[in-house]
């Protein structure tokens, strides 16, 4: 089962609002795959969620370190699979430990490692429409996360 919600962001403020709603709506132990071109706004969305989770550190792309951990009201684990060479290298990062921990796990370029992601997860495809406008296609995969779509529709319209 897969359901989808599309959020149209015309500005940074809209992306902040989406991040705040996701920070409250996403359940513990959820994996969120982020898909989009370079500069689409994957890291920016994680920054918005982290801000809403009261993370005090600067949130930056983990491209060169492949994973960053942030502590706030909710822990955030931020992977970047852009530079992952193969399946073995991704597995060496220990993703299953993060997937099973009490936090939110975001994986940029998740389409590159989709074989290693949990059956129940959220995928967000981000499409840049202009310098500030974005379209977020939020899709739940697996029956356990289906209520998320309804909550997003009710909260964001």
C-alpha cells in the first residue's frame, strides 16, 4: 500500500512549516528517504525538521562524512548516500542500528540504497520549481505509516 500527499512550498517559510509539521507527525523509529536533484532542498528540509525538534547545532549536509547525529527533543540521524560506492559501504555505516533507534532517520539520495531500507518508510521527492518554490511529494510505503498522510492533509491542507 502506498499513499501520497503533495505539498507546494512557495518560500523558505513554507518549507519551515512543513518541517515543523513533520517533526510532530513522524513516528519514532521512522526512516525518511529524500530524493531530489542537487540543490533541490533535501538538507534544507532536514534543517527545518531539526529546528522544530530543538536541535541547537548547525545542521549541514553529511555528504563527506555520510552520517551526522543531532540531539534535540527528538534525535535525528542524517545520512547522505550520494558518495556511497556500493551496498557494502552503506552497510558498513550500520544503518539498521539507526533504523531501530528512537529517532528520526533521514537518508538523502535514498534511491541509491533503497534495497537496504525498511519495508515501512516515508519517501519524500523534492522538485525545485524555481529558486524558492518546491514541490514535496510525500509517500508512505507500508501500512503502518498510512495515517501520516491523513495527518498531513488535515494539518497542512
